[in-house]
């Protein structure tokens, strides 16, 4: 009985150090190599450090690797969504920013590489448009003051790295030449 109690205590301590899986999302078509997994570890009160593992790669802090507490968050919400192309969406209040921020992870079908789109907005993104030349991350009206009744669109030009610009538009962008994925609503992780 003592051995069982010790084993359970040791496992509990090890589980906190290794991380507790919160969400796993198969992004690729083979069902194995293109899996993004969000986990949490080192809980303190309502916060935890969130980590992301892409495929068989190492688990890394969600926002940078210099200071793990940069990825310490609360009220973290997540969703795996899409049909032909899928996306993992993570959003919450993170200590490194002091405001809501998040990330959308997809996998390119041809190159089989993971693609990461970071954002910092009050509201979660509502749609992801995947095109041959760019990706659009669209936020519903009601976010920043200037988007009252209007959509905020982050544009990510393929091959150009992170955010290549943003626009404010009166209606959802046309889906022509894009595959559109509905991203919300996000679910609280409980981590």
C-alpha cells in the first residue's frame, strides 16, 4: 500500500513537470506526423505554463523559449476545427503581454510544414482564409474601438513570415480563391 501511495505521489509530481495534455489536433491528412498538442504544467492558482508540441518535435513554451513564464496564462481557450484543412486555435491572457493573445496553427498540405499565425486582440478570431498567396485571419466586429460593426483582417503573405498587414473591412472577405475555416467558439481548457 505504501508503494502504491508513493508511486501515485511520484507520478503526480512527474505529471506536473512533464505537462498535462490539454488539446491535440491532427492537422495533416496522414493522422500521425502533423499533430499539434497543447499542454500545461507548473500550475499556480488559476495559471499554468502552456507548451506546444508540433509533430514529433520537442515541446516548447507557447510564446518563446527564453522565459517560460512568458507562456504562463489564464482563461486559456482552445479549439481544433476544420474539415479538409484543420487549425488549432489557442487564446488567453498571458503574463508576457498583459492582454489577450493567441496563435493559430495549421499545416501546409504540400510542404507538410507547420504554419503559425500569432495575434493579439480582445476577441478571438472568427475565420481563417487559406489561399495560395496568403492567409487571412478575420476577427468579428466588436474588438478594437475602430472595428465597431466592422471586421479586422490580419494578412499573412506566404513566405514573408509573420503579420504582413491588417485591414478594416465592412463585410467578411469573399471566399473565392480561399478555403475558409470557421474558428470559433473556443472552449476553456481548465488547465
